[in-house]
């Protein structure tokens, strides 16, 4: 009975959107019957909503259709008082159904309380009589059954029927008014029958959309065109199918039809925003100068369609409209819609626009760095170069990938643990060790981190082998459509690694401090540039970075420095550069990548270029 009430309730507003015929202010269509077509489109939207609710008449569906249809209509085009009255009636019916549902829930709760109260009282009375040896009274009380509570159930069913009857009377009264108004509006607007869809047509559309082969799906959709002319979602699905087949001209033409029929009906139309954004993408691919204007138009239909926002942001940035592109990306970020992809798009926009300060501002945010894939971070660092890379980026890269030696009786393994931000699963991974390349590692997942294991690669200090004097290790990541990214690693003491994770014990990996030694990324070669993350040296108790030290005892520093773990002065060095990093007081020896050099207990030399900062 509840399903019947919901169906009758929704059937009331099958004509409510007829008043939106004036809302069909379709600037693209010069046809004289555009108002009549707009009225048919509005009716079809309501018919489809009724069809969906009839298929799945749950409360969430009812509320969803209310928000997408009634509360989203463009009211500027409503010119008839009858239509406004119908809107009011529909809202009253939906509100009445909500109240009735709450009354049903309250009635069920009251029934359970009364039933439990009566059963508990009977059980307590019988228990007391037996305990006090009043067997005669207990015999009179007896054991209860369902028949003792039958009257309660009868009262509950009677109350529920009163609620249902009241709702049905209201629905029937509203339906009478609905049918009369609906027929008058149809005659007034002179809408042909072929413009109006039926439930059978919607069934056929669902069956066509379930077809996975785009060629077959297109043929099925084309056979429905006769009855789907004034139903915009049909044109959307046809255009998407043409686009999947690579027929750009047909797809663009169909998206134009979608805009002609669908514009003006809703205040926010996500389907139209996505369709016009796809049209802009096709125009941009074909070299059409109207692509930027079309993308800007798509942003005007809705602001919560994250795919359309990203597509339009890319097109607008390509055509030099950086402020509009930035706004499109920020729509997603502010609303927490696909923040990862949106942040990557925003970083790219800032690089294209030359907005270095804005780019640095976002890279200084640790929360933002925790959402951007590492390849995108490296590309931003490549753009900045010199001293403009924030120190937060260095610490972030150091803390998201490390390696360690897993010692065996014979040849030892090298294992790398990487944060998901490195996207190891999408890259081809290989290892360079002492000039030898090792392929085909074992990839796994452990504690939400990617694990890469290279088995039996070298003797790295096992039980029956000595620690090698020098081991050059580099991890090579070949991401799709990108040049290889080379990560040079250095073996460091456990205390050096622990300093990186200072004050963050909860995130410190359990593999740190192994006897086989730990490896940290010393520098990264990416797209012809080199980003240096650490200077090889002694860790300190208060820092999260490493400084260069000299085997010769240095002179006392002029300025005391409590945080000698610092990033390099120039994070980016040309890949071909062989210059040595020198201290202010005296030159220090050159240390090759991966070379194990004794570290003497020395005091900091105070040679950092920027003030040290604490690691969170």
C-alpha cells in the first residue's frame, strides 16, 4: 500500500514541469515551436522521474527526485498560476508522505513498548508468586501467549490503516486536480504524442545502455530516436556512444542537440555541463577556436560536476584563460571533489601561467603534499628550480620512500617501501646496483604501502660476508608517457633515518634500524634536472635534514645552530654538473653518490643558506 501511495504521490507532479515551457529559453534553437518542445521536455523529465520511483520507490529515491526536479526547476519561466498551484500540491504530498512515515515509525515503537511492558509485568507477577510459594495465585496467573496480546496488535493495525487511508484521500484529491490541469495544459501547448515518452520507451533505453559493445549500443539507441526526440538524456547517451567510437563530428553534432533541447530547464544541470564540456574537448582536439567559449559555457550549467570542471580547466588554461581555469579547479578542491586530480590540475595551471608564488604556497602545505602524486610534485619542482623548492617538499620525499637490506645467508635482498603517492604500481621498476641492472622485482602491498623486493642482488653485510666498501644503488621508475625517474640512494645509519621521522613515531616504518642498513633517497633525476634531498652527514637530535660534514674538525661556528639537519642550498643541480658542495670555512671532500664514508662526530658548521625548520 505504501508503494501505491508513493506512486500516486509522484504521479501528481507529472505535469508540474509543464509550466517550465517558458524556461525553455533555448538560445541555440530558432524553431518557432521551441516553447512546445520545452514543455514536452519538462513532461518527459517528470515521466522519467515517476518511472524511476516506480521501479525503486524508496524514501531516498523520492527525496532525490524531489531535489533534482522540483527544487531544481528554473522558476523564471513559469507563467501560469495553475502550474504554481501544482508545485505547491506536489511539495505538500511529499511532505505529507514524510510525516506519515514518521507516524508509522512512532506507532511501531509505541506498539513494541506496550507489548514489552505488558509481557514484563506478567512475567514479573508470575515469578514473584512462584518465589513466595503462592502456587495457587501462580496457577491463576498462568503462562501467557500471543493471544493475550492480540488486542494490542489489532489496535496497531487499525491505527496504521487510519494513516494510510488519510494519505490515500489526500492523494486522490490531488490527483483529480492534477488530471484536469494536465489535460488542459497538453491541449493548450499542442504537444504531439510522439514527443512524449512512455515507460516502455524508458525500459528500452535502459536495455540499450546495458549493452557494453558501443557499436551495438549505438544501433539500439538509433532505433529509439522516433520516441526520444524531446528527452535530453537520450541525446547525451547517443553523443557519449559516438565519442566512444571516435566519431568526433557526429558526437559534436549530438552534443549540440543536447544543448538545444536541454538548456533552460534546471538551475543546475550536471548532465548538460558534462555534455557541453565534452563538446569543448572535441572542439579543442579539432583545433576549433570556439573551444574556450564552449568550455566557459559548460561551467555555467553546474559547479559540482568534477569531471566537467577538470576538462574545462585544461581547455581554458591551454587558451590562456588562466583565471577561469584556476576557478574551475578550485571548485573541486573547495568542495572536496576529487582533490587529488584537481590539485594536480591546479599545479599545472600555475606552471603554465607563471604563478610561482601561488605554486610555492600550495607546496608548503603538508596536507596538500599528502594528496598529490609524487610525479606531479617533481614536475612542479623542476619548474621552480634553484632555491625556490620549499624545504617541506624535501622532507616529504624523504619520508615517503626508503629502502633496507634484508640479509640472508648468501646473497642479500634489497627491499623498498613507498607511499601510494609514488604510484609504483603504474611504473616499470628496475634497480641499478654497481652498474648492473636488475629487473622483474616482486611487487606487494603491506600496511597501505607498496613493497618492491629485489632478491639475491648483492652481499650487503650478511652473517658470512662483510659490508662492502662502496655500493652504488639507484631505483629507476618508468612511468607511462614520462622519461625515467632515477632515485639515487645512500646507506645511512639507523640514527640518521630515525631523525627523519622525529616526533612522528606513529608513522615511522617498523623496518627502520635493521642491521642490514637503511637507504634514503639522496637525489632524484627527473626530466633532465637533479633534485638533491640530503647532504651526506651526521644526523642530529633536533632536525629532520642532513648536513655536510668534514672529516677534519671544523672551526667553531660563528652562529650557533641547534638544527644542523638542513636541505641543500640549491636543491636543483643540472644532471651534468659535477661541482662539489663547499662549506664557508674550508673545502670539504667530494662524496660520490652511494659511497659509504666514515662520519666523524663533529659540531655543525652553520653553513646552511636558509633557517632550519622542525619536522612535524
